[in-house]
């Protein structure tokens, strides 16, 4: 059994004049939502073995804030490819997770939503329905697989939980 945590970055500020989208920081509310999600993950026992994070400023700040409230540390890897990757690129990052039994991926929409919907063929009906209605900032999809992450594929996962900041 293996598990993927898909976490969309928390709410980011709009781009200031001359600022690249890549460099947008989290808002105060976004940083708070990431910390609350870290607390919720800790309370539920949703602790990854390793994290893969887009190199965009808002995703890295999401991970930094998440780590402030998670009770267990875990290594992280940066992935520049996640900034522009589609769902298939995100799946490649999951496959590259090595021997990890659980992997946290922090990235961007629409790729996060597309991947979550593709992977989770079944699961908690209420969570599946909510996920199909959108993947908000700081939202977390928890998807289990019977085999290793290296063999994760579309339709093979079970959505165990879908948590949004509104739930916290």
C-alpha cells in the first residue's frame, strides 16, 4: 500500500507590477491556511515520507508554513518541472518518488485537480463529489494505491480524504 498527498499551494498574492508569476508570495491568509493544513494533517496522521515541491515561491512558502505545524519532519525535493507540468508530469514526479510509501506533492492547478480526478477512480463518495467541484488553494487530496508509487496510474487510486481550508 502507498499513499499520495496532493496539496495545491496556498493563496498567493497577485503579481505586483514587474513581478513574474513564479515569484508571487503567499498572502497572510495563505500562510495561515498552510499552517492550519499542517495541523490537520498531523491530527489525521497524514505524514509523508518525502515531499516534492514546485520551485515557485508560493509553493515553497506553502511547504515552509506546513512544516511549522506538522509534528514530524520529512525530506523535501524541489522540482522546477512542476511549475509548468501537466497532470502527466505530476504523475512522473510521483513515479520518481523512489521507495517512499507516502509522497506529498505541492503544486499548481489545473494539474493538481486533473491528476487527483484521474488517479482516484473510487473512494469516499462525499470527498469524490467535492473534489469534482474544484480543488481550492491549500486543498489536500489523499489518495491510496494498492501497489508502490512507481506503478501508480490513472484509475488505480482510492480517494481517502479531500480537505480544504473551509473544513478547518
